[in-house]
C-alpha cells in the first residue's frame, strides 16, 4: 500500500511540474557511475534505456532476441515506431553499451528477459543510484532518462532524427523538446547584439 502512496505522490509532483525534467550529460554519467559501482546489470539497464529513449516497460521487457547482430530491435508500446538502433560504442566506458549488451544477450536464452526485474524495481534502482549520484529524488525516474537523451539530441539534431530515436509517431509529441534552453537563447542574443555593436 505504501508503494502506491509513494507512486501517487510522485505522479502528483510530476504533474505539477508540468514539463518533464531532464538531466545534463554529466548527471547521467554520475548516475551510470553509481549504478556500475553496484554491478553491470543496473548500469547496463540504465544505459540502454537512456541511449535508446526507452520507456520503463520497454527496457525491463527486453529479451535476448531484441539484440540482433550489433543492433537493438524493439517493438515499442503505445503505437510508437519501433526501435532499430545501432548499439553504441564509446571511448567512455560508462557509455559503451555494445560489447556488454551483446555478451548479456548471448548468456540469456532468447525468450528470457535480459534484465529479470519488474518496472517498480527499475524505478527503485534509478532512485537509489540517483541518490548516490546526488540527483534530485523527484526526477530520479526511468522516464527522465528518455526525456534527457531526446532533449540532448535536440540540441544537435533535427526534429526528424529526434522523432526517429524517440519512436513518436506524431511530431506533436515532440513539442516539449522544442522549448529552447533559456541560457543558450540569452547567449545567442548577446552574441547577436555584440556583432551589431561593431558594425
């Protein structure tokens, strides 16, 4: 019963905030580091959820057959477009998913879950590692990972690419990622005015 009250309290606060919160990349790295110190499975689940903009249910539902060669192939929920993404390789070991995910898929039977936990356990993991990383408790939730990667990608990609990664069928669903970063906008205005001042 207390879990429902806790979740209900979280949802009310989330709704009151009106816009989804995002973590900066350095905060994501802190979260991944805290998870990896506890074990490979929590780290990899958080990383895959982040890199592929997965929902909580999609992430914990991954099975070995979703890893096809060096790609992640997933039928998304809620009528969203499917995932068919290359597994990411990075010089930063915290972001290097390919080798670890392929190895996990090889160790797991095709019809078995890669991450044998439920959605609520995943939420608890993100809360626990978020607290260890010093992240705000209210935003330490698996869905924040999806919003974080899409917000980050929106800074360097067009809407079509962000839509592809997000799985959103409609561009209307991406409206929340169109809101500019106020600090970046202020800097662009200063830069533009400084150029005018020297004309």
